[in-house]
């Protein structure tokens, strides 16, 4: 039964996430119904942010994200991490 039921669905009304980008525009992330862990939420958010051009690329060619989700197993929780973009 583990992983056999969806934890994010339209029925639960927990499938929408909004974020405000640096140009003060609000962007909606609509998750398809499914079973998501912290990595799945993070990966889908980054997929949508990639489509919107909301990322940077560092000198080694790696993507730099300013919003991330990460698991916190000690608290049995998912942490949302938001980082400030440099004005320089």
C-alpha cells in the first residue's frame, strides 16, 4: 500500500503553488495528481521554473535555483528554501 495513493491531488486542493519572481510577477505551478516526495516536488518546481526562464547558470554550467524544497527527516517535514538574488 505504501506509495499506492496520491498525496497531491485536485481533490485535496493541494496541487497549486504560487511564487513571486524578482520582477514582481506571480507564477503558478500546477502539480499533476500524483505521489510526490520532497525531491519530486523540487524537481517539478524546477521543471516549471526552467520553462519560465527563472534560473541562472553558474561558471561551471550548473543551474542555480532560488527556490528549493528539501526533506527534513528529523522533523518529518519538507523545508522550503528561498535565496536572495544578488543585485550586482
